[in-house]
């Protein structure tokens, strides 16, 4: 088992709150080089960069406090009702 596989296994066993606390630490451990003061060039994979971008979007979206019901109502208003049925 590789170290990466072992880490994935440990993360899978952690509670959600612990994972949320661990993410900022993990982000800081990712190596990067600063090109200049305004912009940093990172050695991140496109997948990791997309993940970090989504994390930033989640931080921004916290200020918009809405419930799951409000979300579902807005989606239904925009896209219409989705009816789930089983295939026969």
C-alpha cells in the first residue's frame, strides 16, 4: 500500500468535521513557487486547482444563507419540476 492509498483510507474513516479542519492544512502543504508578489505560480494538477477553486466558491457562498427547501424551490422555478420515477 502506498502512502497516498494509506492517507486516502485514513481520510475515508474521519468524520466530516475533522476533514474540514484538515483541508486548510493540506492546502498549505502543497508546494508552490512565487513568481512575484501579485501572482503565484503553482505546481498543481488541473484537478487540484479545480478543487481549490470550488473550495473558494464555497467560502464565498456562505454569506448567502438559504435552506435546502429554498434551493429546491429556486431550481424548480428555473428548470421546472423534476419527477423521479422508476423505469419499467
